[in-house]
């Protein structure tokens, strides 16, 4: 055993490359994205990424702030000395490598109400919360096997929430969407497969099965159709990773293309009882293109069909859209469909990036007269700011507008982008939104400024989040302003938060992180003029070891 341990230590010291495969929203992935804004790293994907797709490569000679820290690396075990050369073998790596995902422990404490997002299976409710993840990945000859589970604990203390209409812990609105306000009345543990997956890749053609959450689109905090906000769901996917488009014979470079199609299975929580307990099938597709004639520009389209888990619904995988007639007849009444169009433009020479995303729910003839029917949007900017020698800054701004379009005042009540009357669990998995974690049925504005220095980073951030605007706007349907003014005016539940986050490398391989947020909550009771103010403190501690 000692010889085996010594062998792996020697391998890790002598045979490695700066090829990092990073978990979504991890410290390392956000740092590599910061480097891409300066032109020091090439983004591995255009509009779809999971842990397996997030493979970053940094030039050994690149001079960057964290160059002396041990960022996650792939360990090369062996190369084939005389690799075979033919059409098939030239498309795979004829080598064997291993990647150890060092243990990461994360803890948080919310003294009054839930706070936190983009945390996978972890429910950061009131009280103490904790998450532990670690793993290993073996890759060779086109095959990849990743095992990276997540174990969580939530104290799940009681807090001042409104009673759900179908279950006391479920969502309070008349709309039957599976958004859990509290997971029962007891502390609980969960085990999640996390970022585990098996995959096979030839050149850029790839197929895989597992539970890696896809981050879809350019949003920094609240992507519309895919994030790691909820417990990851099992999925089977096939597609092309970022692929150059070269015209044979002419050798014309038209840019880069990325395509991914996948089938996933969503599960409702046990705190939802508004419909039969049936798993949902999602058929999704993501298309992204970066033209060679516009440097740094990417455009993409993501679309979703959500139905119940029945074999006949596999046919939706082959459809791009499903249009409905004005009277609601025809195909489309037994599914929910959504789309999001995005554009991203990065200027490494100035360290600036701007992005935007617009989404639409279902597709009917109403969109011809009003293309903003059911429309939602996101806009964001990033700006690199050099400060002093090896101290550099990054400014992030993001604005998400997810509330219902006002033409519903001429129609009927509408839950929002993530809700649907037929598949009324909504676009959720185990009670949490699969897309935007904050402002999902309202709006959210976020600003942060990050300072990177050789031993870590410090982030100052602020946010305003009004998550349930649609609940109030629906009151205006079939009503007048005079009827509503005394009961619903200015009754939006709103959270204002501000905080400080720091990560520090005690050694090149071991880092500590700490975070503190103060949250001010305007909490209307949604009845008459009853409302109140509450404050809460969110404290987080974490540590991570990198092999």
C-alpha cells in the first residue's frame, strides 16, 4: 500500500498539465473566466457547460495573479508510446489520466430565513447548513468516468413564511408550482450523485449519461433554462462540443459551433400535492455559434419541451418548436415549451463583456402581434479593472426581469415563465427552480466587485431581489385600480442584501473561504395593509484542498 501511495504522489508531482476541469461556479472556474476576460484563457464552451465540458487550458508561461497557487490539474498516468493513426484513433486521446477532486466543505448559517442559491442539492434554510463534496475522474481512449457526489445537511429551522395552498410547506400562491418554502419541520440529510457521469467523446462528438447540472447561456448568476441551483437531475445527452467550422478545400473558417441535445427526468418534492405524483420528461436542445468575422461574439438558442414521463413523449426530442393556434387547439396542449435566445460579446483588449438573454414561454399566434407576450429578459456586463501590479479587479452587473408581461391583464392569471397549467409542478426539481435561483417569478438586480491578489480574492456585493412579483400582478386581472389600491399597492416581497466574501490560500493547495451577508426583508402578509420588516444574517465558512 505504501508503494502505491508513493507512486501516486510521484506521479502528481512530476506528470501533470495545467488542464483544469472545474465545477460550475467554483472558485477556480470563476477565476479562469476572469482570465478569459483578459485574453489569458480560452473559454471551453459557447453556451452549454457542465463540469465535464469546463476544461480550461492556461499557457505555462502566462503571467496571472494566481500563478503560484495549485489550481486543479489533471494527472497524466501514461501515454501510448506508438499511438495508432487512422480516422478513428486520431479523434481520441490515446492516454490515461486521473483527476482527484479534493474535498470541499461548505457551511452556512441563516439566523432568520433561507438564503443562498446555485448550491446543488443543498437547501440553505434557516439555521445551520453544510455540504461536503469530493471525487475522482478517470479518462482514457475517449471514455470518461466521473464520480463526484454531494452530501448535505440542513437544520431547517422554522421561519415566517406563508402556508402553501396544497401543502403547508409548499408554494403559497394559487399557482400550483413545486417551489418549497420549507422542507418539513425536521433537520435532514441528503445524498446526491452531484457531478457524477460517464461519457464517451470522439473529436468533439460526445455522448454521456449522469447528473451533471448544465449551465446554459451567458448569465453570471441567473441563467434562464439551466443552472446548478437545484438538486441535479439524471440526463442523457449527445452533441458537439465547441467545434471549428472549416469549409473543406477552401479552408475557410466560418467560426465555431456548439450543439447539445439531452433528455432529462425531473422529480417533484413530497411537499407538492397539486397534481399526480408523476416525474416529468424534459427534452432540451442548445445551439450556439461564434462567427469568425466578429471577434468575441456568440449567439445562441436554447429550447425546452417539458411533459410527463411517458414513452410517447420522446417524440418531442425531434421537434424544434410546437406552435399553437389562437383557440388553443392543435398540438401543444399537453406540454410546456420554453425558449431563450442569447448574445454575448467579449472584448479582451479592453477587458469588457456584455451579454443579454430573452426568454419566451409557449408559442402562439399572440407572439405575432406582441412578441413580448410571456417575455422575460436578462442583461449583464463584466469589466476587468487593473488596480496595482499583481492586484486586479472585476466588476459584475446583472439585471433579471422575470415578471409576467402586462398583456395578461387582457387575458387570464399567469404564474410565470417557470409555471405551466398542464405540467403544473413547473420547471423545478425536488422543489427548487432549475433555472434562475433568485427573482424566478419577479426580478433581481445584482452588483459585485472582486479584487484578486496572489493569495486569494475578496468580493464586495449587493443585491435587490423581489421573487414573487407575479403573485401581485395577477391580482389586477379582472379588477380595477380602485379595487386594488388599498390592499395590494406596493406589497412586493423584497430582499435587500449586502455582503463581503473572501478566499485565502493558506498554502498553494489549501484554501479557506468566509462570507457574511446582511439581509433586509420587506415582508408583506399579502392581506390588507399587513406588512413587516425583518433582518437576517448569513454567515458562511468553507475550505478546500487541491491535489
